[in-house]
C-alpha cells in the first residue's frame, strides 16, 4: 500500500492505495456526449509507462530514430512530450487538492479534460499536482503528475498479487453489453433517464489491442477464431483486413481452467493479470500470445449461463422466479473494435513496418467508414 504526497510540501494527497495494471481503456475516448464512469476502482492506482498529456509534438517534428527509440514504428498524428509515469487514481481517492481557477479549465462543453496541463493543486502549497478528467466521452479519473508527487509506503509490505487460481475463484467477468448514458442522464430506480444498450466500451478497447496483435501474429495469412462471441468480436475484422483463402492460422482461447490447446495452434488469446499486467503463458512455448484484459477473457472463456427456465422440472403455477437476471438487450449494431486503441497498439509493434500492415494503417479512415471500427 502507498500514499502519494506533494513533492513541494509533503502534504498527503491520497488515501492508501494498491497498485494494479493500467487499464487498456485508460486513454479511450468513447462516442460523443457519453457519460462514462470512473476509470479506477477505489483503493487502486496504476502507472502509465509512456508519456501522456501536453506538450504534444507533431509527427513532422520528430526524427524517425527518436520515435523508434520511444517504441513508435509508424507515423502518428502527434506524440506527447509530457513526463513518463503519470499515476491514475479514482477522483474520490484524492484528498487535499483544489481545482486551479479558469485558466487551467481545458475541456469541451461538459467538463475538464486536462488539455491545458494540471488543473488541480496541492491545498497546502498551491503546487499543480494533478489533472482531473471528467469531460464527456472520457473515463473519469485523477491523473497525478509524476514530477509533482512522491509515493510513500504505508502499513508495511503490500499484499502479494493473487495467483491465477485465486483470480479464477474471486475474479469477475466483464459483461459484453451495458447501458450507455448520455451526459447529464440521471439514475432513477436503477435505470438511467436517457440511455441505450451497447457493446461495452471496455470490450471495444480490449478488442482494439487484441486485433492489432492478431494481425501482427498472422504475418499476412488468414486467421480464424472460434465461432460464438469470440467470432462475433474478431472474425469480421480479420476477414476484412487479411487476404482470403487457405491455409489459415487458428487462434483460440487459452488460460487457467481451459484445456491445453493442440500443437497445431500457433496463436493463443490469453488473459493479462489485472494486478501485474503480466500475460498468462502455457507450459509449452507458443509462437504468439494475444493479451486480453482478465475480465473480458473470463467472460469469453466461461460465459455466464442464462437460465430462462428451471434447470429441471417446472415452476409451480403462480410462482415467480427471483434467482436470475434477465439477459441484457443485444446492441443493434455489429461489434466494432476501438480505432484509437487499435492504432496506438499497432504503431508500437515492430511488425508494423511490413508493407501490408502499413497499408492497413494508412487506410484506417476507410475501414472506419465501412463499420469495422
């Protein structure tokens, strides 16, 4: 467990927190005017290993060698020249901070987005220490500036990360569908006042990262995934982005609790540990492991059953069931991976230098208009 304190005066800025992996959707922008929830679970923090936030530099201003040294192997619109190691927490876990007046209130019509730099200061010494994010279509978060805070251990040694078996026993899957509320919508009697059912933004971000890895693993050869929800999420994009015809590579789910894949499988969709971020790996080496957030992987590997009727027998006349939730309404559109998460992942894979992958990257606008993203 750690607390973060002001680097200027030492004032305490957070409650005790445990470190977890940075969510795939940490920098996701979803929809237009959408009300997204808090990014981090209370009591946790994550560290972004890459620079993020202002100042930004256009790609034309960056030498290719410098970009490659930063792990970016293909053109992007801009790269951040901010500090590495920004710390993200739930806004409610911050204490002793105050918002900086109007000149740091960068954002759109609905809230703050941190585009003008830190917009929250230490309440004791007024040092800018964090960026509060609460604008529409952004995950609500507090990003602590790495050069303005210090991390101090509390309560002795922290708890060890859960083992995979413990995660399987205690972890929860992330549902693929959820209600999406517009900005300003209010919760009444468990329902938003203005909402629609959609594919989960977390699933779209997870698929964006995984799809980039699947393409890199394919080396330009067709890839097939299992039917069902896995196929619904990935197969349409794989068919559109990769050439048709045999032979095809097979990608399957693998991980704790699943049978070992056959030897002819060269691509595995596996879970990433939610605390450490490390990818699960089988005992036998596999050419390519495609990471999925644990909650998404768990739902794909062990989907929750829907029991519209009793498992056996019949209900008594006049009896009402209260032991299951009705299935979530299906979205009206086909699944689409998150474009920006896909792009951000792909440009950081060395294989993006391949001409066929560069062509995909250069035609993303066309693929977006065709409904793949």
